[in-house]
C-alpha cells in the first residue's frame, strides 16, 4: 500500500484539477476524486502491475463523472451566493474564469470530457479516445462541436484570451 499512497500524494492535485473541470464545483470535484481513488485502490495490484495508474484513474474519473451527469436529478439543489469558493478569491482573471466555468457547464458531458482531456490534460485524440472508450473520430467531432458551442457561449472570453496570447 505504500506505493499507492505515494502515487496518491503525487497525483492528487492533478486529479483534483481535472475533477473540477469536469464538475465545475469544488465540493463535487472532491467527491469525484475520492470515489476515483477508492476505485483505484480496490484494483491497485492489477493497475500498478500494468504500469499505467494515471490512465486508469482518468478513465475511472471520466466514467464516474458521466454517470453523475446522467443522474443529474439526484443532484442536491444549488445555493446561490455572491461568493465563489471555487475561484479561491479575487484576481484579474476571476471574471474570465467564471465565464469559462459557466460555458463549460453548458456543454454536453462528452464534450466537456473531451475538452478537459484534449486541452487541459494535453492528450492526443487517440489517448482521449482510449480514456473515453470511443473512436478518435468521435473525439474529433465532439471537440469540433464543443469549440463551436464555446464560441457561441463565450465569444468575449475567446477574444480576451486571443488578445492575451498576442501580448
């Protein structure tokens, strides 16, 4: 179990960031990471023997997230406040982060998973397809549709990001 604990210490931050991208909520992300780690722990001997615990954890996390989206009506009611605990305070990019979070939340579950894997985890189309259990062509079409939708949902964000990149 020492190797599992060492792996958790090394990868828990990255898993938490990915979970937040998938859920859009800090607390749901924490739950998703815990459920993912529990599943990885149950199969640790086999997973570590195969040598790809990160890939297995990502697959489990994305599948759990999709299962939760399917059961959305079981989700507790949201409480609206002026405080955004997910954002960790204030800063120059808080408004952009809110817009991006809201836009990502309006994507379909598969589009959101594809965007997080392709652009946050920096996976190739083939790697993304392996994690999600679909074809690379599905990844391509879901990516295209997600980016089109993001351009409609958050055009100001995309222009702001483009301006920052040119500075």
